[in-house]
């Protein structure tokens, strides 16, 4: 790994960004017809798709029915061609199961499940190309998809990563920076109330630097929220225009 | 098998106690339970007791081919087994979601933070490397498996010795322990996990939750830290919402706790090293104290009772003086004495007395004992007894008593009437005694 | 009112349309939905293509790996297709192991690749008996609205045309392969198979490119795969109502026309991406 300067002397990263810049975010809502809600998001080179089905009747297993709220079921899967080396097990390995579980916990906390007792909401997320920040792209895509499906949520959930390399915090880590072994923190939060829904950290980070990195990640989440919100509003006003015109 | 659900009472009780800053087992909010680390005979085997939670870790090494993209590095594999021995909730076979999560946290804590140097595990680049495997088994689940497992894993890795290997050109020789002393793994730092349990949407937090606290908590956060105050892993999930300040506060608390724990681990490792060097016997058999029954033995825990003692003395003071005892002893017969007031007893103590008393008490109105009479005489009880048999026994006439006896009372003093059936309900139990009593009375009456 | 009728009696509803030689979505019996093709968007894969046939969306990614050929066929490489119908594409697919339909389509892909000879397996061999390429073609359906077979075939063909394999030489001393990432060569595509699917309704009506609803109502399905030299390389008719020879010939003619259109589309897309 030697010879790869994560940050050059002028403060530019490998892909030309500065340390507190997000990658370009492109989002599309309502891409699929079969699903109740769907969204596609591109964060730099990471491409993620999310579809939402529901709320519908609980299909498998009577035991899962909750009498006072909806059951949220998430599945995370990476396409076999999404990583540099072919992934032979797209789902079922530990990392995917852990991600599915985290997604589920995140959305259970945010979706107003009390409005749909005895029903099930399915969220399926698919990564088409992985270039760092997989979990974040999933969460952002799933948020848009849930909004597209019309399921009420307490607030948006936005996620962002922040790392700490060569004594400076970096925002929105890409795959190259991830594999350099530096510590990075993944934060999923509700931007308006600044409440953290999920927090995950890898590698070693000194306790004193924790606050800086956490602050940067929070800021990143708020930036992502701004982009997503603008996009949702555009999409809704377009649809509205189409409906009233016809 | 599903776990027994926790009753609402218990749940409420624990929550209320936590809101009062008290814990069920008497600990303070940031206190750990008693932590004990012991080693087995073999190198790399370690048992950790955290209160009643018991976790066993065993480290083993194997020579294998390295991964294609990392030809000069060995591999560390950490496997956490939640065996059904630990709790009825764990089932053999597929690990549950929480099991997978804990496994991932352990992996991230030790492997991703480079606690053990993998480059030193290389023997021949690209061909042979050591693959070290740490198996952690949970033997008893009394809450907070995460911390115990992380302590066990890193301690076992520090305790483990791998066989020495020498490379001469193309030849690789693995030396047996008799040949050359086994070599320890190069452990850079010791990351230990500290679990925080949150209640009431993050308002109250506890360190080292036990089983019942875990079932009641809203969510938890696991902070993995080492001696140098570096955070090795951080995991917060469980559908709870936190703010940044809480996260930072937890990391500060974790710093203190981790320092204590690592000191304890070091001491245990040193003691074991000394024991081995001195040639003493070491192992689990030695670490368990002998001549004692080890199950169902409770560890003594110091509990602060000053508050309770104060309250108790206050209550005593407010209660007022104690009443003097009343003495109304009644000697019924030699060897039989009676005190007290209230219900007439149904023992057929002495018929003569009873008869005479009845006659005396005829005029008096004796109710069902509701009126406190100065001398309690078990007088008219017999009548209701008989009447309970069925009809009024005027017709029977055989018992002289009946004719003598007069009243059955409904509970009113004034009314004296010969209505019997109503008050039969009074003395049901003595129905069976009736025939005997009748005969007894007859005899006595006859005798007299 | 129409919606009520459609829910209550879908077959009758459909029949009424077919009598007038149209279908509910306005197409004629022989018309095929809009086909959109996008190639090369997944940079982590050696070749990729995204195809939208109406609403049905399939993305195909091709990854190449090196491996040893089998002892029986030392001069041949491998092409391994796999079709995935995940639960996100339609509510009818549940999470779990691949459904029967996914397996059938995967096998159909394998048959098409073998029968048509789209890629000569000998071209994938680097060193005879020692080293060869294996191409993993993973097709994933993202939105299921009928006729996934046609879409998969188009995406597979486009992705294969899009593949760039690095040049591999074998180091003489060590015997290990050396990949030259700088030099990349496209695959030699011998034939271009294109599939057309037909649905049969009531033993009488024949229409191309069924949507999801039509597939559920159809009494039979037929897929014809043709290559550019007007040869049929594969026909797939899994049960259903019988077809006479003349009807079959109609289908084949329609398939040949369609195949031409699709090939032009693929070539146009490739040319538009300056390589």
C-alpha cells in the first residue's frame, strides 16, 4: 500500500476532493413499477438500489405478527459483479447478514410502525457497484424508497462515513481510502433532531480524535440530507405537475 | 426453546430501581461485576468469569496457504459460539442475529484493529503462513457476553504460544515444544469491549448489564478500547436514538473501565507465567477452590445499607410505644391454660365446664364472638352444631341439652329466639363432631 | 368500471381486447415494447449492460477470472451464466434459494450460449491445458414485468460485446500468469443470438412480448432464438397449448425481423460509446 498518498501536499485526495467534500450524489425515485416504492442512488461510483414493498400482510410465519406495530424486514445483497473480485456469496455471509440487521434496526426506529399493526414492510437493497460507503448508500437509497412508497417516517435517515488519515479527518471515504487501513466511522442519523440512529467504527482511533470525526460525519449527514430533500421535493412537484396537467 | 418472558412487574421494578439510580444486585451504575480470569493447562486456554457469566476461549494454530492478495500475512479467525449450555434461548446450529452481531464486533475489535501482528505469522511468503483461530464458547449467560468474550479472546491470544518454526532455504521445520520453547504471538495492544445499556431513550445508562437488565434495556452501545485510549471499535444499534454528547461521555467512562480491566488481565497473565515457571501445577483444576461446593455459591457483595438503616430507625421512632400485653389467663384444667379473646374454640376441652357455663351464659347474649366478652365461654356453640345437621332437633328430644338450650342468635344481641336453622352456617366444621358430642353429653348428663 | 371488470373477470376482459387485435396497453399483437440499452456503467465488472424492455429491467455483469481447464477439454475456457430473480423485482419472489423460474431461465441461457456459439470457448484458452479464462455472466432482474428471457439474452449479448479482457502472458521462469492491465482486448463474438418470446391465448391468439399480466393469463409460451445468418439456434416451448406448423412459421419470421432490429440497436449503442 505504500506509494499511495491519500492526501497530497496541497490537500487534495486521490479523486481530487478536499477533505470535507462529499462525493457527487445522484438520486432517482420511482424507478420500478412492481415495487410500492423504489429509489436508485449513486454516491460517486457506489451505486445502490432500494425497493420497498408494503405494508402488506405478514407472509411467512404467523409468529412474526406484532399486534401493535408493523414488522420491518430488510435484506441487503451485493451483486456478484459489484466488487473488484467476484463475490461468490452475494447474501448469506456474515457481513451481509450484519448489514441487513443494522438496516432493519435503523428503519424500525424511524418508520412509524404503530400505524400499521399486524403487517409487514419489506425493504430490499441491492448494491450494483461498491466503491466505499456501501452501508451509507443503502441507507440513503432506502430512505428515498420509503418516502416514495408513502410510508410515514419520523424524519429522513441520512448516513455518511468519516475517516481519520494522517491526522486529518476526511469525509465520505471511498474504497481505496478504506482499504488503506485507516479508521473510519459510519454514522446514520436523523438530520433535524441530530439524533444518531446507528454508529459503527472500524480500526483504531484515538479517543481524543473521536469528537472531530463525529462532528465531521454529522456535518456530512446534514449535507446529504440537503441533497436528498431537494431531490424529493423536485420529484414530488414534477409528479404533481404531471397529474394536474393530464 | 423460547425464553421465559419477563413479567411486567419485574420489568417495572427494575426500571423504577434504575430511575432511582439503584441496581438490583447493589452495584453502582458504573461498576463491573466481579471479574476473574483463569487459565487452563494448555497454552491459549482461558476462562473468564464476569459475575455469573462464564466464557471459555481456546486458541489454536495451523499452517496454511495464504490468501492470494495477501501473500505475506497470516490470518486470525475469531469464532463465537453461543452454546445451548449457556441459556435455554440459544439453539444449536444456526447462530441467531445477536450471535452474528457479537461475532462481528469481536472480529472487528481484534482483527480489524490489528491487535495481533499478522505479518509475523508468515513463514514462507506466498506458501506457508500461520492461521490462528480463537474459538470463544459461552458457558453461562448471565448478561454481558460481549465484554466477557472480548476479554477472553484477547487474553487467550496473549497466553497462546505457537510452535517455533525455522526455515532453511526450502526446508521448513516445525519444532516440537520439547525441542524449542514455543513462541508467543506478537500482540500489539489489548482491545477490550465495554458495554453500555441505555434505558428511557438514553437518559439512564448502566455499565455491564446483567441478564434481567439486558432484557429491559432500550438499546446498547459497545465501545472497544485499548490502553492507549484508542477506540478500536464502536457499535451502537438497537433502534435507539442518541446524541453526540452521550457518545462522548460513554467513551470517557470506557477509558477508565478499560484501564482497570487490562490491569487485571496483566496481573493474571503474570501470575500464570510465574506459576508455570516455578513448575507449579496450573490449570482449571487448581484455580477452582477445593473442598467446597461450587454450584449455588453466591459471592459476597458489599451493599451500602446506610440509607436503609436510617430509614428503618426513623420508622421505628415514629411507630410509638409498644402496647402492654393483656393478661386474661384462664386455667381450664390442670395442664390447660387459655388466654386471648375472640372465637370460641371447637376443641371439646371440658364438658362439665362447658355445661355449667352454658347455663350461666344462657341469659347472656352471646353472638358469634363478635362481642368481646370478658370471659370467653365456649357455650352455645353446640347448638348451632346440632342444628346444622338438619332440622331442629326438638323432635329428637334425646339430648337434654337441647331442651335446655335456648337461643340461636343472628348476630343481634336483643333477639332471642329459638330459630335454629339460620345460624347453622356459623359452625360448619364441627358438624362431624356432633354425634360424638351428643353421646358424650348424654353420658355425662346420665352420669349426673 | 373497466377496472372492476378487469379484476372480476380478467380473462374475459383480455379476450375482448384481443378480438379487436389490440392489447390493453395499446400495442398490436405483433408489437414489442420500447427497448432501451445502456452499456459499460458498472466499472468494477469487465463488461456490463443494462436493458429495459418496457418496464422489465435486467442488468448483466461479466467478471473474468483465470483458472485451469478440465483434463477432458484442455483447449476450452468456460462461460458460466447465472440468472437471479431477487425479491426486489417483484412481490411474487420470496427471499431464499433461487426459485424454479430463475433456475429454468439460467439453464436456458446456458443452452443458448452453447448452441449459438456466441463465444468460441477455444478463444478463452490462454495456455493449452494450463490456463484459461472463465467468464461469469450474472444477470440480475431489477423489475419484473414479463418476458425476462428476451431481456436477459439482449443484456448478455451486449455485455459480452462490451467485455475487455486484459492480455495475459505466462512468465517463462515461474510459470505464473502475468496480466497486463494496460492492454485490453475485446472478445471475439462469433454469433449474435437474439430471443423473441410469444404468448398463446385461448389456442387462438398469438402475441409477442407478453407483460407480467399477459404471462399470467396466457395458456402457452414460446421462445425462439435466432442468429444473424437466419439460423434458429434454440426453441423453447415449455408445455402449454399446441401450435400448428403455420403458426410456428409465423413466429419464426417475426423472430427473425426482431433479431435484426436488436442487433442494430446493440451495434449503435456500442458505437456511441467511443472506445
